[in-house]
């Protein structure tokens, strides 16, 4: 007689499946966070949006503050892929304004003319774009003024900039007392 | 005030390599004041950043000439290292002019690491490396335009160099050991240093970068015997200083008024005057925040070396809306103009005009356009030297109406663009021909102003440009020849990209320059016909020199991508994204 395998109850199977998804997403999140920050630096996001994401003027142009922007994840991905017409925000996917499918705002370079966004220096893969958008959402978006913790997270605890920030805050507190 | 007491906490990361036995027996060269004053007569050497105090970038060497330059080949190369990034820059640049003294070359990378090479045997033999341990993120975050160091200086038995994080470092020529250093720039205020020092008498003159970060610019002299400050001269006038009445706001705009001094000056030993160019006023694109002519921004200042006093000045673009730094170098020329002997200084300004001024008193001689398109003014007044569209009654200058209005409206196209008709890359003067050769950017851009509130102040280490700019067109370049005694352009050839290297002229009737995508090129000085080209395979953003060992002539250049254009404006210079950084010395000979 062939022994019959007992099946686990449905509820147990669901819980196990969820645990597998959770564990695997945690395993993938760690390298993506590092990738996201690395892309933020290498793709020159840091040049225009600054290390704290607050944007402002630079030789790259007038950049949006990523700290206050209400853009959703999907909208941020679109902006990184396609740039923003009429601004200096570049597009990061090769040939994206040349295609017939007009995936960027229903436009292509023929229809936008001079308003076509500039090209980025380096093009990004889909995975890179998602990683940098997630980095922005998890570390920059929706936060108030940049603080010491933000500085350390970006530059490292030993960074002169962060030590200087801590000292300035200390001096400010001493003055107020 | 930052003095010698403010030494770095960390020990200098200094690596000392001992020289080979044969080298150690050679006597140390002493760079005396006399040698620096008569550097032109030492044709086998290149003792100054600009070659000579008069910045001719000209050599009397003629073994390599226009008849044999086609045979020029690589003699030797040497990797000096140092392309790692820091701050907002993923890699360091290489913009330095090497120096050569009696068979020894001094090269420097973007982070201020000095390499000494023995070049006497027809190759570069390593002698020592001095690493000053630059704080890369601290400095690199506030360097607008790359991790750059434009070269060292020589005095007595010392090599003088700057670091991006604001120090002047003195290193012994023989051993490569640091003798002293001092903190001059303040990165906590957005100041960095990229300039090559100028040696005058027994002082090193230091200039500052950071005009886009709300600095108040200065020139500083360090006593080379004691390593202490001799004087500091602010280039932006305070209310109680001469020129202070050209800042007529009520919110102390002068304190963040810009005025960087990041191109090495020239010196006239007979007149005993230093000539130095001053950069743009800040904030770059909100001139309404800083009404008035904004002295001494966008000016040449003639400085007394002993006191730092500004003896006279000439301002090129008052109340600047365009970021037309007046920093470019001064080529000192004695020549006839309209049958009168003139002691000139020639300055190819960012604003697109080549100026000839009297260097005795700063008076105007002539100006002539050297770029293809200028639209911010219809010309220069032949008597006063002011832009024709300058309104002496106005505190806010609109010039020919192309400047941006205040408040996030894109301006018209402005020509030249903010990179200027010429940037820091030096031009060259051939005194035998009376010809000036200029490396030119042909570019235009529009600007957008984001006004600064009168109540708000610049935040230290944050950009203080009050806006940005936009490049709707590609940049190109040209090489231009000016007959100096006529004040007229006589030749122009077009180049694909702006020329971001300098120009070297020689008595071999040659004009050398280099392209940002890696080609070293030799032209006939008479007709600018291309005679020779070599592809180095990396970017070329540095001026070249020529030197000799036992009468064998070499051309040398630092090879490595640098500068601002590939980082910020790749849409204007497409193709440069395919050029990779490197840090090599290339030399060429017959």
C-alpha cells in the first residue's frame, strides 16, 4: 500500500508562501539599496539634486526638491526614464524619444522640438531606475530639513561635513543658552 | 582667519620613495628669483605654470619645427594615478601643466598628489610621490567644475602646490618630504583651491575658487621662508574699501559677492606689479540682488606684491548677468600699436572680446571680438573700453536685452554662453610673429533666474547661483589667430569641440593644442594648417609644455578627462560621454 502524503492545511501553506516572499524580498532589498545610492551618485543626481535631495541651482540647472515632491513611485520612474520636457531633467533611456510608441508623455523629439529633454550622460537599466527611485523614496522624499542623521547616512560618520554639521549645531545650542 | 595653527588633525598621508643611487648624487636645482625673472632664456626648462611671468606660453626651442613635426612620435608615457572620485564627482580630472627644471619633471593630479620624474635619460623615471591627503568628499562636494589642480610652482629648493581642500603645501625637491603647509581656503564656506601658485619674490600667491557658492573672493600671499600669511586682499570690496560704493544694496551682498581668483596671474618684474583676473559676482544669475557695478568682479586687478594693495583695475562686464568671470590670464607684450610703443597686457575675456590694456596704468588700448557670435552687447566703446550697451546711470545692467528677467523665466539665447569665448585654458603669443593664438569655445546658452530674497542669505556649502542655465545648441570650438599690433583677427579654424587644452607656440613656427576627445594637434603658425595629430585615447584638458634634455626637444602634456562640460552639459558636447578619465603624462619627440 502506498502511503498517502498528508497535505498541509491551506492556511499554513499561505503563511509559508508569504514568508518565502518576505524573505526573498528582504534578500533583494539590501543590494538594491546600495545600488540605488550608487546610481544616485554616479548618474549625477547628486550634482543637481544635491546629496540631501533638496535641489536648487547649480551648473546643471534648477533642480526639483526631491524632499518635498509629492510624485508617486510610478511618476518618479517615468521622470527618470523620460526626463521632463522644457527642463534640464535628462532622460535616462537610450532612444526613448525616437520610438514610434511615444511612451514619454505621448511625445517624441519631433513633437517636442526644443522642449525635448537633454540626454543623460549615462543611460540606465530598468533595474537601476527602480533602485534609484526606491533610494529616493526611502531616504529623501517626505523628510524635513536635512539633519545629521541624513548626512551620516550619505557621507559616513567620519565625514568632515557631518562632523562640521554636528559642531555647528552644538555651537548654535551653546549660543542659545 | 585661518592660519598656520589650523593644521590638519590627521597625519599627512605621505609616501616617500627613495631615489636610485645615481640620482641621489645630482645637485639640487635652486629656483632663484633671477631664474624666475629670466625663465624665457632657459629654453630647456618650463619653470612657471605659464612658462614665464609674461605668460606667453612660447618656447624658443625649434628642433621640432613645421618641416619635421610630421615625424613627431611618442617618446615616453607615465601613469601618475589619481582618478578616483569624491564629493559630487565620480572621478577626478587632470588639468595640470607639468613643470620641468634641469631634467626633472613635476606633475600633479586632481587631488594634489605631486609626482617627480627624472626625465634626463629619455624616459620618465620615478623619483618620489607626495600625497597631501586631500579630504576628498569635503572638498569634492563644493567643487563646481571638477576635481582639478592646475599645477605646482618652484621656489628655491621647494615645490609649492595647492590642495582642493584649501591648503598650500611646501615640499622639498630632493626628498619629497613636506616642509610645511598652511590652511588658506575655507571649505566650510564653500572655498576650494584649484589654481597653480604664482611665485613673486619670496612669496607664493594663492587664489580661491567658489564663486558659485557664495564666497567672498580673495588673493593671498604666503611668506615662503616662514610659511605664514603676508597679506590677504579681498577682491570684493567692502563698504569702507575702495570700490565699496559699487555694491549699493542694503543687505550686505558683498559678503557673498563671489570674485574668485582661480587662474594664475602674471607679473612684471620691472613695474613690480602682479596682474590677476577676478571672477564673476555672486549670485551668478540674480544681478538684482547685487545692484551696482560689483567691483572688483570681472576685473583685472594690478596688485602691489609687497602689500597686496590694488593699484588699479579694469572691469570688463559690470553688474554681470551672464557669469562672465574675468579670471582669464594676462599675456604681457611690448609692441607697437598705431606707431606707439605700448606695454600691453592681453586678456581674452569670457565675454567674447580680446582686450589690450596698458599694464602701466590699466588704461584701455583696444578690444576686438574673437568668437563668432556676441549678442549681449553691440561692441566695446573705443575710448572707455566699456560695453556699448553699458548704462553708466543704471545700477542694474540689461545690456542688449538678452539677460533673464527676474523670476523663473528663461532668457533669450545669450552668446557667448557662460563658459565664455575662452575659459581658463591659456592662449599663446609668438613674439617673433607678433601673433596671439586663442583656444575658443563657440557656445551660447539661456539662463533662468530664481531670485534670492533680500532677507535670505547664502547657506554655507550650498550653491548660490540663483538659477540655472539651459543649452539648446551644441558647443563647437575654434582656434583663432590675432595680429596683436593691428588688434585684428587674421585667421580662424573650426574645431568639432571647444578647445579645453591650452595653446603652446614655439620658434619652430608651430602652434600646439589638443582636443577634449583626445587628440594632440600641431598647426603651422603661419597659416594654421594642420601638420600633425596624435590620438591619446583619453580626454585632453591640460595645457602642454615643451622642454629639452641635452638639446633634444620634447612636448609634454597631462592626459586625462577633466572639466565641467561632460558632467553638466553632455547634450552640448555629445560624444564626450565616451571619453574615459585617465592620469598619464605623454611626451613626444622626433
